[in-house]
């Protein structure tokens, strides 16, 4: 019995169809392996704002005795901007590092309380201490969106000219992250 050419072509296309998922899997796996071999750090999340002026913003104060923060406050010295929230567990974990940096007093730290209830944020600062020279309240989340944050905590180093030098995604809780952040601050100071 001979097989018609149409039947042979149909059988071949069915076999190829069965191989398609395997080929797709190998392509995706190859892409991820290549990314791992290129020494990419999954903790580094690039920001389109690095090297560009910080967004324009003006936020009212969270605490009565600590001023709010605005874009105009960033010019003239290198500053650290830390987005935080009282409901954020990693923010609590990084808070001792911020307190330690604030005690040094060589770098102003500005806090932006992101999408938080003001009373909860005030209780958070009262409980853990205030490392911030200025604290702005971003209840709507608009300033965070303008900075391109994906969540809290996120920290930005802003240069004397108001340009963003570096973005730290996630909490500064271990020695390696702290050393890297301090090195970026030093680079930004020039």
C-alpha cells in the first residue's frame, strides 16, 4: 500500500506541531541562561530617570515640626530621597540603616510617605525615630509614579544639580547593599 503525498505532508506537519512546544521551551530556557551568563544582577532594576532631572513635585509635610519636600529643595547638595510607608515590612527592616546615616548628618535624607494613612505614618516615625530632614506626604501616589517607583522602599540619590544619580530598589538591609549605596553617593558627590 502506498501513501499519497498529501497524507505524507499531513503526517509531517503533525510531527512538527508536536515539536513546537519543545522548540519554544528550549528558546525561552536559552534566553534565561544567556541572561544569567551575562552577569546581570537581578537586584538591579534600571531606572529611565538616572542621569535626568528629578520630576517636579511639591508635597505637604507629614509632621507639624518637619517641613514637606519639593523639587526646589533638591538643588544645591546631594540628597537621598527615600520612599517609605508604615505598612511596608521591608521599610521597617531598612529603617535602622537610615537612622545610622542620619546620625552621620553628612547627607540630608528626605522621606516621601507613599500611599499611606497620615496617622499610621506619624505613629511609624514616632515608634522608629525620624531619620528625615524633610518628609512629604504622597497619599495619591502621583510623585511615586513620576519617579517610576514599583513599590516601597525605593531610594534615590539626587545630585547637586537636581539630577538623579542612582536608584536603589528594595531595602538597604545588608552590608553589600549599604556599601554599594554609599559608593554611589560618593560618586555623585564627585
